């Protein structure tokens, strides 16, 4: 996958998370993808430039985040080659610290109900508080997703960036962290689910509706769009189980 598949960098969404550094936040996002089974040992990551664009940070931040993971033996970094996942033991980084390593221990139904509840509180705040920069970033992420339809791993990286940006736009760090954590549960099944023909395209269509509701500052439409999208995730995951 070439660098051209990803749009220009945008730094606003992660800047809003003040309780930890951006570099640590990005390292935690990678750790979550690894702990939840989206990224497995031997998988290679997109280029630093692609990751920077998708996650809305600088290449230096991506490099720093990967260095954190490298020093813990989670990834291997080789000059001139793509970074590779070396271990799924992420220790106390990221979501594992919140879940005590029990990423996949919750039932699908419990996660589904939890997401609906948290996103239901988050939606009116996001519709009211989202800014123009974040709306532009979400539009860029949809373009990114469209460019990687045949690559489930790259899509899921961009998908998580999209949802995280929506959550953080609510302006409440506790709610956004809860929503992001709930999103990450059952991700071990999502890589298989989005590999089904047409699954990525359907998710992208949902994302467009979510973005349109945010652009209109329409809390009711946003809540409906998030609910429809979550139900689609629930149904497709349940079909695998």
C-alpha cells in the first residue's frame, strides 16, 4: 500500500486528550489493536507516513510511539522495512491496563448494550461541540477507508481513528475513553467480519451518515446513525460467533 492512499495529516483530535502525551496515546492505540487480535504476530504495519495521516499526528509522533513498543519487544523496527508485530503481550500499555488483560472476556450482548448506552450520552455532546477541523479530519478518514477497501487491517486502523475522533469530539475525556474502550472489545472478531465481501463498504456508508449528522449538528440523527452502525457491527460479529 503506497503513501498516496492516505490523506494529509491532521493533528486536532489527539491534541484534545490532555491527560497523556500524544505519543503515549498512539502507542496505546497500537497496543489495543494488538491485544484485541486485530494485529497478530508477523503482521506488518502501514508506512509511518500512512499511519501519521490515518491517526492525525506527525510522523515523529508515530516514530516515538513505535519506539515505545519496540523497547518492550512488542514490535520490531528495521531500517528500510515495515514495522512488524513481534509479540501480542502488551503488558500494561493501553486498554490492557483498563481491562486487566480481559479484552475478550465480556459477552457480545453486554458490549453491545454498553456501547449503545455510552454513545447515547456522547452523541448530543458531540453534535453540539464538534469543530470544523474534526469534521474535515473525519471526511479525510472516510477517503482513507475508501482507498483501503481490500485491506482489512488498514481499514480497521482507519476505522478506529474515525470512531475515536467522533468520541473525543464530545469534549468529555471520561466518556470518550469509555466509548473507545467499549469499541475495542470484540475487535478480535472484527478482522474476520470486515473480510466478508461488502462489509467494509457497508461500514463506510454508515460512516458517511454519521458524518452528515455531525455536520448538521443533529443530535437525534447522530444517535440514530451510531445505533444503526453499532447494530450492524453486532449482527456481523454475532454471525461469526
